[in-house]
């Protein structure tokens, strides 16, 4: 009761050299530990159920899947497209690293917008490449 009335936070040794901060008094720490244990147990149960259902629904992963002609061409072209985008991104970053470019706000804004577009395109193309390779190797 004394600790609850005096302290506003607790730093607790969690074991294996880890410390964790809890806001509030001792009772708040006890309540937080109970909630953490309940959430951990619930997540463990959900993960076990999900893993079991995935194992049942999962076909043999060792077989390779043949990509369609269009997908194979896309997979073959992706490394070149990514290289072109990365080159353009490097050029834009070099231009944007020059402080003189920011004297022309419109040009700097256009370059920054294009750099953001390239970043999004690269992420999409890398994700697509990963998906196609996973499909080809039997992961999808």
C-alpha cells in the first residue's frame, strides 16, 4: 500500500538481465503482468491453431509450379526494371544532396516527389519479384 501511494513507476527485473518499466504503483504492475500473461496465452493458442490449420491446408511445398508465359517474362524483366529505377533513384539523391537545388523550390519539390514515386515503385517491384519466385519454387 505504501508503494502504491508513493511511486509513479516501477522498473522491474524480468529475468535474464532484462528490465521493464511499468507505469503506476505495485498493484498496477501486478495487473499489467496478469494482462500480459493472458495476452501471451491467447496469442500462443491462436498461433497453435493457425499453424495446425495451415499444415492441413498446405500442399506439398517441394514441387515447383510452372509460371505462365506472361509471369515468366515479367520475372525475367524485373531485375532490369529494378536496376533502372535504382539508377534513377541514385541520380535523384545526388541532385537532392546538393544544397543549391533548394533555391528553386518547384524543381526540388518535383525531384522529391519523383524520388518518393521511385521508392514506392521499387517496393512494389521487389514484392512482385519475391511473389513470382515463391510461386515458381512452390511456395505459393
